[in-house]
């Protein structure tokens, strides 16, 4: 009896199938299309990540080139000087660097060489400023390559006190946000093992004036930082006024692309083009503050 009843119900289901309304059919089709699209995008994203990792591995195996080299406009005066631990593109017209670049490693950031406090003129560099230019000027002798990054070598420490590495900075900047960023770089390098750092005045701006025998007082300064061996590599930029800077470092962070627009310089051009474009378009300060993804590092 119960079996027959079951058969009747089954027959009824076959004779009176559930009808899908046109509206319900449209919804189902839309859902299927969305699922298919998301799956395709996920596959493309996965392929891109794998391709990016392969490109990065290839670039590392072939060497990343001279990441400290900067391409600047042809009409900017430049004397290139290679010191122990850092490189200078010196502008004799403004009596200060166009930029200073150096590679900082975790080991170098932990050096114990005592700080040198004797600033000096480099007699081999035409246009180099002197201590008299800064004396009673109201401006600090602002290091571009900081002394604390050169504590791994007595020679590097002495070299960073040449005025070819110095710019007139307001005390509020030199002892404030600029100093905070220098310390932050030494924290970051302990995680990322190596950083490439490039900084200098933005001499294309209208200057604040001059000191001494014509040393230009910049209105703004820039710094770009690259972690070339992070996985994936990343870069970030900063622009600061030569004055009191009330904002924190996160608010001051900009992309390397933005620094290039402000200076007219081309940074990290030795990177493969696709990697250079990617790292120079991002300025996520919080990523720099996070701990590294160990799984990606071990790939």
C-alpha cells in the first residue's frame, strides 16, 4: 500500500514537473555567468602571479643592474663622485647634491663606528660648499646619506661629512620627520636584508633663498626606498617641505612615480620594465610596516 502510494507520488512528479519561470531562469543564468567569470579571473590572476614570480626570479639570477643609478635631465649640472658607501650626483651651481644614493644592508645598519662630527669641503669637487657657508645661517647641515647608515666603516663615516653630501635643512625637518624616516629605513632593512635609498633636494622648485656664497636653500626634499629582494619587491617615496612637517610618515608617503614627476628624475631604470612599473606605482606605507609573508619568501 505504502509502496503503491510512493509510486503514485513518483508518477505525479514526472507528470507535473516543476516549472521554472522566465524570471527565475534569468537569475540562474546570471549566477552561472558570474561564477564562470570569477573562475576565469581567478585563473588569470594565478597565472599572472606565477608569471610575475618567474620574471622576478629571472631578473634576480641575471642581476638587477645598478639600482643606485639615476637618470636626470641633460640640462642639470652634474659631477658624479663615488664615496665609500654612497654615490653623489653633485650640482656645482647649487653647491649641493642633485641626489645621493646608497645600498643599505641589515649588517651595515648595525655598525658600531663612532659618529664623526667634523664637516669638511671636498677639495676635488668644484663648487663644494664650506663650513662658513652654513655658519650662523639658521639652517642645519642636513645629511642626505645619514651618518647612522655609515657606522659600518670609519672611511664611510668620514666621507658622509663632506659637504657634497649636505644640504641646508631647517632644524625642524632635519631633527623631525627627516630623521624619523632615516630611522624607519634602518628598521625596515632588518626585515628586508637590503634597501636601495636615494634622496636629495628638489632643486627645480622655487628655492627659499640662499646662504653663504650662494648655497641654494631647497623648498622640498625627496626620498625613494626600494626593497629589491623582497618577494615581491616594493618601493615607496616621500616628499617633505623644508619646514615644520606636522604630518606623520604615512601621510607623507607617495609613489615613486610622483617623486619622478616632482624631480624630473628616473629611478630604478635597470629593473625589468614590468617590475619597475609595478613597484613605482604603489605607496602602501602599511605594507612596509607589516611583517614579511614567510610562505612567499620561501617559494
